[in-house]
C-alpha cells in the first residue's frame, strides 16, 4: 500500500551539476541518496532523454533513471519500446518509463509537429502505452488502433524485467488520471495542464482539496490495483528554509490569500528539514504520495532532507 512505502526523491536534471560532468553528476545524486535522475523531453532544454538516461545509468550502480516524461507525439512507440528495453536491460532494471500526452506549445511550434487537441493527444498516449506493454511482453505482438498499427512485431531486446520497466504516467485531468490508475505502475498526480499556455491557471488546480478529488477519481478507477500504485508529485516550488512564508509569498494571492493553503499543496514543499519531513509524512498518510521530483537547482540543499528519509 502506498501509505506504507518509504518516501523517495528524484531530481530533474537539465544539465550537469556545476563544475562536474554528466557522469559525475549522476554519481553525486547516487552518493547523496536520491532515488532517480529524471531527464525531461523538451526540444529547447536538457540533453536528449535517451542518451541522458543511458549515460547516467552506465555511470552508476543503484541510481534509477526515468523520463520526465516522453511526449507520445514525438516518437513512434515501436522505436521507444526498443530504446527503453535496451536501457532497462543494460542497467539491469533501473529504468522507469515516464510517458505523457505532450503539453509544451513551444515544442510543437518549434518542431513543426502538429499539436492536436487534448483529446487526440490523450487518445494517442493511451495507444502508445498499449503498444509498449505489448512489445515488452514475450513473442510477436500485433495491434490495430486509430493512431498505431503493429503487425507481428517481436519486441527486441527483451527488457531486463519480465513485462518491462514500470510505466509512469502523470496527469491532472480526470480522464488521464483514471487511465493511469488502470494501466500505469507509477501515477503522477498533478495540476491539470492541457497545454503550457494554461500554466498560470494550473495553480488553482493544485490545492489540497483539489487533490482530494483527484485521488477519489483514481481510487474509483483503480479498484483492487489502488494499493499497488506508487503516487508521484512534481514539485513546483521546493526549498529548505527557516522562512517558508517569504519563499511562497509570490504564490499566496494565486492560492486565495492564505499561506497555509500554499504550504499544504502537494506541488509545494518548503520549510525547515523537520517541517519538510513532517509534510512528507502527512502527504503520505492523506493521499499516498511517496515519490517526488525536485529541480536540480535545489539538489544540494535538499540533500539534508534525503539523508533523513526513513528507509
């Protein structure tokens, strides 16, 4: 059950840590106790995620690697399945396959890839996950959908773990979260963000009360699977500080003028080390969150939090 799992924190890495190579940075994350190196999938920032994950996995022995997250629109799932299975095999099972429907307007505009409506993008993601699952299995796989057709393709190489790496799907809308509850292993429960153009409004969808509603959707859709799911939060604001109110001041108005509402949001994690550890336990008890991603800019300061996480 999620509420009994240990809490883990990973880092979304755009570039090497200051004065270090990519391999050295990955080893530093591992040394500091971070669980995962997350590689983003945007055309205007970071390394290419496949190369970034493979290089980090090769430089470490326990650190997991994950995409945060592959946009289904950018790559055919038969290609993705082969690359992910290869990294999973070579890392001996240290890969997590993060997948999303795509939301960053600049990615589509700059690349010339058409940005379809949210419904179509989610439809494509759903088929993408089905194809990955099929190709991670044993033997030839066929699939016929609206967006993808696979004909007796045997996914090779086989992933390290039978059935493939854990599938990580994040979302904020009801349809995405209900799909993730039924078909993912790790569920990112986030504010709803149909496109990057709606980023400001997403704050209104990240209150504790809104998260209660999202978890009701998940619980209803997951059924007996609910206790097997890992719940993840991408932290919009994360800082270790003695003055939490000062740090979150820019968000107070957006949250309705109450600092306590900002600090209670699962996308905000601010306070002293003891306060942060307390909030992490509260969120695990209330929702089942046990997995978080911080940005690399706070890697050093959050090491004090990671060092005190319970095994």
